[in-house]
C-alpha cells in the first residue's frame, strides 16, 4: 500500500486515484495521523500532498521529521516538496513570481523518477512559495524558469520531491513520474485489483457492524446500489434497504430496482419498496417554482423515509452511497454531516442511528462502477445515467402532474432506447468508453405549440432532448449527436407519445446552462 498524507491540497484524492490506476492500493490519511500509526500500516511508500499553506509559517501543518529517517520512500508534491526540503534544512521562500498552470520544465533524465520523461516537458504548477536552497545531500533533477529546484532527490535515502503536480492530466508525463515512484522506488508490483478493495471493504464492514443492524436508502442509482450490495455481502439480512418511489422515476425504474433488490433478486437483504406516488403528487400540485419543487420533494422524501425507519426500529448504522466528489462538495472532514444534494435527496438527521457507513467515500464514479462490476451487479445498472434525487420533478418545467410525468417518462424511454441502439451499433461510443455521452435525458418544456397531424390541427407539448459531454458534471458541452439518431428519436416521440407534437435539441453548454432544466 501507498499512503497519501493529506496536507489540505485540492488534488489529494486524485493522487490516490492515480496510484490505484497503477494497480497499487492507496489510501489518503490526514497529516495529523501520528507517525507510529502511519508506520503500523506498513506502507511501501508515502506521498506528501500539496496544500494552501506556507511551510515557514509555524502555524502551518508540519510533520514529525523522524518520518524522513524511517527508511520508507517518500515523494513530496508541491507543499509536500517544500515541507520535505524545509524539514531537512533546505530553504523555502516566497517565489519572485507565482507559477500557475502549464509550465515548461527542464528535466534531468538521470533523475530516478525521470528515466522515462522527456528532457523538456510540461508540468502543472500552482505555487507562490518555492524552494530556494536544497538540504544537504540532495540533488536537483528538474527546473523551470521560476523554480531552480522544480524536482530534487536524495536517492540513497529514497526521498524525492516535485514542485509540479504529476497527478493532474495537464502534467503531460505525470503518470511516468508517479509510476516510477510506485514501481521503481517503492517496489510495488502493481497487482492490486478493484476486487481486492471490494473484499477488504466487505471484511471491514463485517467486523464493524458485528451483529448490529444497518439501514440503507436506496435510490436505484449506481452509488447507493453498489453500497447496498457491498453491505448485503457483508451483513446479509441485518441490512434493510428502503426504496421510495416518489412517482418521479424514469419509466419502469421501480420494477428494475425491485428485480435487483427485491425478494426475487440475487441479494440477501431486507427490501422495502414504498409507493409514495400519490402523496408526492398531492404536495406538488400547482407548484411551479423550481426551488420550491426541489424543497418539497426533498422534505417529503425525508418524511417517508422517517416513517419507514420508525417501523424498522432503532438501527445502529445508516449506509450512504457517498462518493468522493460528494465529499468535496460538502467540504472535507465533515463525514457526519448528511448532505442535502445527494442521490437520495438528503436524509433526516434524527433517524435513530449510531454511525454512518460510507463504503465508497474514497472512490471516484468510474471506480465505483468498477467496484459494482466486481460485485456482480448487472452492467445495465452499473452504467446507468446519473439521475437527480428530485427525479423527473426537475425535468418537467412548471407544475408536475401524473399526466406530465407519463409524457416525459415515455419520451425519455424512447430516447434511451434509441441511444442504446446507437451505442450497440457503434454509431456513438458506449457508456463507459472514451468519448461517451456523460448524461442524456428528455425534459418536458412547459410550452405548447401548434402542429398538424393527419389533417388535424394539434396544440401540444414540446419535448426537449439534452445530451452532454462531461467528465465532472461541473462543466459540460452539448453532445453532437448524429442527426440520424436525433431524427429517429424525434419521429418516434411525436408518433408514439400522446400530447407531444414537437421535439427540440438543447445545444447549450454548462455554463451558462445547467445540465438539468431546474
Ligand atoms: P446541474 O443541473 O446542476 O447538474 O448542472 C449537475 C449534475 O448533478 C445532478 N443533479 C442532482 N443530483 N440530487 C442529485 O443527486 C440533486 O438534487 C441534483 N440536481 C442535479 C444532475 O443530474 C447532473 O448529473
């Protein structure tokens, strides 16, 4: 295992993820972890991360200098590089100019980490301090126009440092640097698999929960499904999954969740399917303001969940499918806070439980999907689209009625069917492959317009189709879907879905649009 020691930088989980991409297991631990605890984990190497502080400020995070004498290979990145230099007697100062973004770097290819890197390369920099003088016995292995010591090493002591960020893709040859560290320096074999993570997480859950009870709010989305299956493999019937059908699900979604998690499905767990459609429709009747709709759906979800939780009685653990991007959104280190912007729309803070279990907290979405496949969850579920907690409620502009839900469900089902066919036929990349669409769905605009069908005038709704390319869902571009595919979808929707006579394609990127309509 490699340990990433977290000094508060933005990319810390990304470093861990890059190490895992080398098939080497990696965990992130805070810099407050005592040295003996760190050593007890028996890491093959330790990576010190970046961070927002100045190392010469005594209030900044520092670390026991005995770490550097422990004989474990260490790689300092950015603040981590400065900390390593400063701790061992080097000089760190404010740089004459800050370096941000892509930066030309001169590499000494005899450097231990740089054997496979070009002599002139590009690295991503983000720093205002720099290393002005190296500690004794270190040698420079890279420089930039601002940084005389953009990388340095003491190969005998197996201490290495880079001022730039090898973990971000803008550092073109960053993976060569990281893989040299984990394979060549730390001697990791690269034989770790996602299956190992799954197995060890299941074992850890088993030990933690013992004979206690756990409750999981299942949305049917990827994250909560993977978390639920992992839990069920660990504790079987001690787990109860509650699935709330708020009447704003995609077509046949309730049935497909039942098929996987219900009594006829392959998993050993208690499953409660709550049909709460009517009460949601009642609460939403006549409400048009998007935020109010979101609030109503979120609150009602909590009510229903609470009622079900009460029936089950006191539980020891609440299971959440939180993944790493959710953790960033809510701010690091606040694991006990239950987030409102989550797959299940936020959970009550007074459900009677001792602790929250978040087995996927360290993983990125694509890693969660890989874990899902390892757990034997059907591909159809693993590669399903992100679906917001408020569901179709925010894809129907204006007030929500059961009739409108039906229209958007039918249109969306056709759109998904045709996209699936286009993926199968190789017309567009399959979900999960490079260049794939990040998210696509149909929305019901609150607009009606005149059309003609047969010889009759129609005055019906317009459906909007959206498809975006995105990796992080923070920014997105409209996908350039083949005209043939869009034509086929349009044709089918206007012919097969009652009360729709027009289909439009949304070409807006995010920003200024958002991915969802409300
Ligand atoms: P926006 O519309 O903000 O969406 O560009 C970005 C991503 O977040 C999803 N989304 C939600 N997911 N609860 C969720 O679990 C929500 O309330 C919610 N609102 C938006 C959206 O589907 C997209 O993937």
